[in-house]
């Protein structure tokens, strides 16, 4: 790899300004990032050396920073390539250089041979002309909370895989415990599994370990626990159970770390003025009072919205943060979430209005909340069921998630509390809408409506 201070290109290979594109960012640079090397391009004409290659070690990143500072660079654009961009972003951001993290789909290379050198020059050209938009990135304190919360989600997935492997081993012995208990890691399931690993084989004795709130009776559970006991499967169950308990301890430690990281995030000034609504059941499996923590940071209680639990509110806080100023309108907020229709028009006719596919975790959390609303006995639940009859399951979930996102944006930006509507209010509004439609239709046909 060439040294970061050595010259690898000459200004003759740098792009020249095209008269059709006006330069709006005179001191802009472009970076092409790889796992082992970084290519940087500065504006042409100011220095004889406009393209430089750097390594990815920390000393190379500081050399890149010095190289950009020497050329008076004030803003840099780079693609969001895996996780390789994060150390570069941090170094340049601390140096006072404005960093634009752009979507790779927005930086399509021109037709021709594709190389890292040409890519960094093309990024620099687009950025200097103002054709690139930076991706949203919350404050550094929220980024810390987000990293911990995402790590917690990974631990939950790993723990769930251990439960699935225990179920597989039980099924291979025809011990169908998961058919008579809702969760084999619950009170009844854990008591029975630990008794089995301790040497108990009598189904009637094992069935007596059921919790009094278990729906199945002892006779049914005893039938499910009659199987073929094999040492190799019992061995795997023992190991997976130990691994599951280890993950539970790790999740508890992560919850403590998240709660401590939230202490560094400043509280909202109005957090103490508006008392939160009565608490909902549970904390979404979190080991701390996430509902109160979210209320202190946002200044409003997002869990007052039907379908929004403590876990969903924590996802919104960890992925976005309490500051929504980056999104000027609710439409921009919903578009960033990937919940707004992406209408495409050609020849004066709309050809598509599907939402943009995204891996946004806040999008997924709101979709899950919208899906749960279909079983809610609230006004939003009735609205969700009505949309499902009209649009189908998948489209109604997106529509309800879009509605929840607008509610959240209005509450956070305006500081207003959520007003719960009853089913009677929804029915009265529906009747008023039907009445207006009838009056309009009658007037178009030349009739008048006379109330009885």
C-alpha cells in the first residue's frame, strides 16, 4: 500500500468543471472508502495534487484529516459503506469538517471503467455541485444509546435461537412441551426442563410443576411429556439452556448500560410539567423504567398512543433521538422512515406509489405496533380493522404505521399530549362524514335531504 503522503495521481486526471453545473460548494472533497484504503479527491485547479490514497489505520486517518485541512476543505462527502465509514466520520467530525454521509444508490458512477480513483472524483464533483444530500445521523450521545440498544436486540435474537434448538431437541424425543405451554422459558416450562435435566422422568410428577395460571391441566401436560429419553438430546438441551441463561444475564447487563447512557442525554425542559399517563402493563422486557425515561427525553408520553409500548418508544428514542429538527415537516419524517408513498410519474401518469424499501429499525417498530393495533379495542384499533378490510393486511399496516409516525412527530415537535378518542367519537365522526356525502350527492342530482 502506498504511503499516505506519497503522490499517486496527477491533476491531469482530475475532472474539470462543466459549464452546465454550477459550483455551490467550493471547498468540497469526495472520499471513496474501502476496507484497506481510502481515496480522497479535492477540488481541481487549486493544488497540483488533487487525488490522494490513504490507508485505514488511525495514523492514516489523521493524515487524511491534515491533507484535507491543508487544502481548506470544509465539507466532505462519502458513501455509507458497511461500517468502514464510522471511524473516518468521527475523526473528520471532531476536526470541524462537515461530513455528508450519502446513500450509495445516489452516487451512481458514470458510464465507463469503474475504479476507486474515478469514484472519489465523481463524488467530489457531485458534492461540489450540491447534488448530494447527507443521511440523517443523530447526536453522538444518542449514537451510544443506539449502539447499546441494537446490541440488546442481537442478544435477544441469539437467546431466541437457543430456545428454538431446545424445542428441536425435545421434539426429537417426542416430548411436546411447547405444545402445552406458551413459552418453554416461562415459569412452567423452565421448571419442567430443569427437573428433566435433574433426572426426573415421570410425566405425572413433571406435570405437577405447572403454574396455577397455565391453561392446560396436569393430564394434558403429562401426555405431552411422555417421550423417548435420549442422552445426546438431553446433553444439547443442557448446553442450550446454560447458553440461554448466559444471554439473559448479558441482556440484564446491557439494560443497565442503556439506562446509564440515557443519563448522559439531556432531559426535555417540559418533562416535569406534563405528568405521564397511567403506566401500561410491562416495560417491553426492558430491565429499567423505559417509559419514564422516554418521557423525560421527549417531554411527552409516546406510550399514551394506542399500540406504542415502552419498547417501541425506546426504539424511536435510540434511532432518532429527541431532536426532530432535521425533519422540517411530518411528510419529511415519514419519508425518511420509508412510510410515505413514493409516487413515480412518467408521461403525466403515475406508474407506482409503493413505499421505499428500507432497513430502518424505527420503521419496523412502527409496523409491529400497527399490526398489534388490529387486536386493540380502541378507536385506532377499529380504524386499523377498517383499513384492513379496505386495503388488505400489508397495505393497512403501512397506512397505520404512517398514521402513528404523524402522531409521534406532532407530539414531539409541538409538545402536545395525545388525546385518546373513544369508539363513540369515531362512530360519530363516521356518521357526520356519511351525512356530508349524502348531502353532496343529493345536491348534484337536484334533490334536497329532509331529516325525519
